[in-house]
């Protein structure tokens, strides 16, 4: 299994201030302007938020976000209305699933913003190393 949800910084998908077009984190992470942040979503909620419905455990696919949901998750909605999602199942990643489920219970949104390091940034197993980017 990849590191999705295990070592990346997480944030709230509903935050307009986390739009990738204007986010200073894009510059700090050397994130290209065309690469939006990714939503990690509970696997069973995909069809409620996206036009397609499939398991995508490694952020390898882009689905269209339902038009009526786009304003609710601006931080992960690309300019063309798509999102590069990661689905999370209880069976394969119970801790990350539990985190997203707790956020869903608080907010009504079954996903979190999952970012990553880019342009050859090394993987890091220690939070203090990741925090130096910010």
C-alpha cells in the first residue's frame, strides 16, 4: 500500500483559503498550478460526490465532481470541475478511514484534503521533517 493518508499533510476540503490557485503552500511545495490538491474520500461516499463511482486507492484517477457539490469542497475542485481522488476503505486503512469518518460526523463531508510533496521531495517518516517545508 502507498503512503496516501499516512505521511502527507491533511487539511479541510471545504476551506476556500486552501484553493490551490492562491495557496502559498503551492509555492512552498513547488506544486504546479495545474495540479490540484486531492480529496481522500470514504469509498462508499464516492457516488454521492463524484459523477463516476469506483475504488481509487492510490490517487491515480480523476473524476468529475458533481456540480451541486463543487461549492462545498473548493479546495479539491479543479478549474474543470474534476478531482483527483483517493478512496479510503475501512478494510484497507482503518485508522485513516476513522479520521475521515470523524470529520464526516462533524462536518457532513466524507473527505479530507490530502496533499503530497512534489518535484522530487523525498518521502519522510517523521513529522518534524515534513514541517520544515512549511
